[in-house]
C-alpha cells in the first residue's frame, strides 16, 4: 500500500508568477489548501529550488493560482518537470497557443478556475519547501473537470 500522503487524490494546480524582468513562469503545485474563510486565504508550499520561489521572493505582485483541468495534462511535464531557470516556459506556451488573458493576467486556457492572489506572508520555512500565505483578490470559475493526482499516476507522470 502507498504511503498516506500518496493516497489522497488532490487537485493539480499551476501558479503563475513573474520575475523582476516581468517574464512569466508557471509551475505545477499540489500542496495547496484553503486555510481561512474571511478573508479567503490559501496556503501554497513552494520548493526552494524553483524559479517560482525566486519570483515570489523578488516580485510577488502578480500571482495567479490556476486549477488545472484534464485538458491540461499534456502540460505537466513541461511546467512541472522542467525548471523555469533552464527554459522560457512563456515562449513554449505562446508558441503552442496554450495561453489566454484574464484581468490583465496571462493564464492557461482550459483550466477549471483562476484566482488572483496577493501574498500575505512567507509563513514557514521548512527543509525543502516554504509555505506561503495568500489572500484571494478575485476569481473566475471556468470548468469542473479537475485534473487530479490520480490522473498523473495513471498516466505514469508521477510515482
């Protein structure tokens, strides 16, 4: 049997961030949780070794959380298995027509929802991740066909 933390069937997300030169980056994250109702707040754990972490530390004013749909599964390897430190994900996403615009933010097409976030705090520094706390500024619901971690396991992308 799998370890307990590998048994839950969580939603899969992508966080949109920008570096100090305003270059877009997107990652894959599953350590995401609503942690407060008023104001509505999310906690998201980000790996220290990622461009997303660097972007949040150095330029955290444009952040969007995207709940991925099953239509986005083909992007998992590019957004989650390749570092924005090594490739320009924005060029790849534009070239393949995966992007659209929402409220002056560039986001992925075909997601389940998008949430504009404002960073409240770098909460807890753990050994390999930093837990960030965000306040919801605005959101848009789009679809209900959520991409789940079991979809990634069944497609042999993880585990």
